[in-house]
């Protein structure tokens, strides 16, 4: 079965360039503005969209995404609204893959089977759930694959060659390589080390590898894109939302544009890379 | 609660994947997973190594001061006019609480694994103090994450940690209490995986922590068995302990779980009341996934975690250890709760009648004695786990008592 994610990476491979994977927090700073941001992403140059499902206790996230999640929750974001955003987005875009990214508890409480059915029906293509390692595959990963959704796993610098096969076993769509040991939006990754790691992962899988955590600028994106099939940017975009808000934390006329401008800049970085398929 | 078939033994868990029934597990980010597997292996090896146990027993005796006494609470017994009440005096351990039993074990493991840097989360500060103490003793770097609200309400323990050479990092996110301290500790661990050991303070977190912390705390119950045999020639009839994450309770309860004649009571913090803000996750929560395990959690309808409230920083957590969740479903441990006010009253009663100033945490267990003890016969042997001493709480108790003050009428 070919999913939107498979299709997108196949198309980009033919174009000879890496994908720009952009993260945006659903409901930040409010559902309406967040949907406008979502709709603006493809036009600005995003190839794959990660849509964050806000959670009160994001243990693997740095201050930027923590704050973005709290802004969304304080504005009343719920899973139902997040799925509603995807449905609304799909009315105007049937090609850009959407991956929901977050933590397990809100999914578990929504009900795994109902969540998978509703997500699929809304037009979601894949899931990244940070606190579900392969050891807990029965919880969500296997049911998600059966429901026709990609389950994208994180591989990290601590995932050694012995462990990689287990991590990759039920992964589909693409592999998300976490470029640093750390939380989102922290230290900048070293491009050479990242390329070596991607090469190592490619020895174990034919899936595309996207690299994220700590990528902020077009220059970094370009460097990473030279040795990976995708570059993921999150905290920098969430910070762009934050910096555009008024003193009460409400969206302004600049909010959507601030994100779009940064995405366009990152897209130029990614597209300017001399991409060598790893 | 779901009806679950009763097992032949309550003491065989968890399974190899860290599950107690549906609870427990390993819900962590991939970066941490290899470490958790390494820890599991290192702990299994240490457990099988007689030299590890021998060294630990030596430190428990000569440094911690174990065994802690089991003492008859004579005036409280008379006050309630029923069961014979015994205190297991974990408050008399070095550092003033049961926390040190577990920390000693984990720090010895950290040394064995060659980790020079230790991180910990703390609520009341007792686990932080114990960790700072053991890191000082063994020459390891120590960083303690503590919610900013707890830093303010547990100042004496902050000073103790600093005196012991630990770095205390106030956590400003969320409710600024124990839950947020744990998030921050996990974030630090993800960042410093190669040289850092995470010393978790309670029977929660990803497998193997709930099992390992329980094992290290079981000395409480094992000593109680032997001491009660010596004092009364038989086992106790009932046990009672406070439960936040539940390490002091698990330590007392576990060695008695298969003695079906022993009634076991766990007391959660009901804060302002179970219909208002509280920290009673079994009474007011439902199963969910947080901090590496599935367990009872306080949460909103859409799975967002609720902020807990308890006057006692050590119980101010929206979850509970997964093995407790399992025992609650099975009905082996009866879950009760006590409010802030009831805990304060018990604090005064115990101080005045027994000459023991208890920590606010075990005051929650003491607060339920009035319901249990009077209806029991005089030969009913009841053990309360006096899990810590109350010096750290004097300021906040005085504040809450207001005009009546600490010396006021009961």
C-alpha cells in the first residue's frame, strides 16, 4: 500500500532533493490561527507536516514546544479539534502528508481504535508517539499499521546497531533520526556526525531518513539535507508563533506570516542543498 | 475498578516486560530505552551478587542506622481505645525518612555501572536529601530537580541538599511540584545519557524502577515481621501507610502481601477534599500513561494530566506506583484517603501524645487511625509506617494553623 508519505518521498527522490518536514503545534495559539498556519505550510515550502498533539507533560520536549503545547491547551485545544483541523486542511490539500506527533496518554484516553479510525478518516497519514518504544508496539504501533497509518519511529544516537533492527521492524513511512541526545530545540546537531549516523541507519533500512531536533536555520537545514532525505524543524517554528503574539498571548496579523516566512527560508535551504542520496 | 482474578501469589510481579497486570511497562523515549535495558541488566546482576548485598547490609547497619525500631505507641493506643498501635520508625533513619533505603541501593548501582553523575527529582525534599547524602558519601556529582513551589515550602531540605554539596534546580514549569520535577529530570537524563544515573525516589517510572525501588524498600516490611514476632510472637493484624508514589507503603506491605490474614490500608492525600483539588489518584483517577508507566492518574476527560494538590509535598503527585494500582484493582490493599486538615490534626496529636513530630506524609496514615483502631479488640496489632520526621514541615504547619499556632489547643 502506498501512502501519501511514501508518494511524497518517492516524488522528491525523483526531484533529487530532501523533504522539508515542518512541525506545528495544533491549537497554538488558538485553533483558528493554527489551521491558517497549517494551510499556509505547503505553499511556503513544507513537504511533510508534523502536527503536534498538545500534552501537559511533554517529557522529550524543550521549553519552546512545552510552551506551545500549554498555549494550545489554555486556548482549549482537544484531540477532537486537532482531528477537525486535519479534516479542514484536507478539503484543500490532498497531497501533503500529515503526521500527528505527541505522547500516548491523550490517544489512550481517546481510545486507541476510535482514535485510529477517526485519524484515518480525517486524513492523517502517520503517527509519531514519543513515549512508545518498540517494547510497547502492541499498544498502538501494530493497530496503527493494521488501520493503514504509518508509524514513524525515532532512532537516536543511543540506538546502536544491535538495537536498530528492533526499532525499524514496525516502522513505516520514514525514520525520524533524532540528531542529538537531548530534548527538542536544544543543541545544534553536527552535520558530519549526522551524515554518518544516517549512513549507519541506511544499512538497515530502505525507508527514507529524516533528521530533526535542534535544526533552526536555513544554513543548518541545507547542511543536514545534503546527507538525509528529510530535515525536520519544530521549535524554531513554534518560537516564530510565540514571537508574533501580542502581550496577552493572542494571535496577531503577523502570526501566520511569521511562520510562512521562516518555512520559505528553510525550504530555500533544503532546496539549495547538493543532495547526495545517502 | 475492574474485576481481576486473584493470583496465587501477590509477590511474583512484575513480568519480564515490567507489567503488574495492565499496569507498569516502559513508556519512554527511544533515547532512554537502551539505558533502561542496561539498568535492568545491571540490577539483575547486582541482585545476584552476594558481595553487593553484603556491602549494602553493612551500610544499612552502620551508616543508615538500621534496623529502625518498631515501637509501641502507648498513649495513642490508649487515646483510641482499641487496637494496639505500633510505629515502624523510618523517621529515625539517617536523613530522617525511608527514602535512604532505596537511594543507597541505587547509588551503589550507579557506582557499579560507572556513572559519575546522579540526578533525582524530589517533592518534599526527603528523597533529594537522601540522594545528596549518598552522593556526598560516595563522591558523585548530584543534581536535584525540585518544583519551585516545593523549593519554597520545604526550605530546610533545600538548605540540607546544598550543605551536602548537591545542586538544587528549581523547576518553574507546570504546577511547579513533583510531577514537573520528574519531567525535568527525564529531560536532563535524555540529554546526559552517557554519564548520568537517574535515581528515582518512588515505586514508579519505567520498568525496572518500580520493582527495584520496591526491592530496596522491602527491608521495612521484613524488619517489621521479625520485630513483631519478637515483640508479640506473631504477625501484625493490619498495616497502614501513606501513599503518594507509594515507596514507603510498598516497602512495608510487600513482605505481607501473601499473608491473607493481614489487612492492608493505603492512605492517599485528599487535599482540600476528593471533590476539590487533591492527590488521590486511585480514589479520583483512572488508568493512563505518564512518566514511563501505566497507572492510576489524575487527568481531565481528554487525557491531559491534572495538577495534584496536597499540603504534603511528598504526596503532591497525580499518579501512584503501578504495583499499587494493581493491588488496588485486586482489592488486596484497601485504599483510603485523608484531607490536609485531617493530616494537620494528626500531626498535632502524634507530636503531643507520642513525643514524635511526624512528617506530613505519614500524618495521612495517622489520620485514619481514628476510623480503624477504636473498633478493633485490644489484641489487634496495627502497624503504622512512620515514614519520616516532621522538622521540614514545621514552618508550613505553623502557617496553616494560623492564629492557633503550634502550641494551641488540640
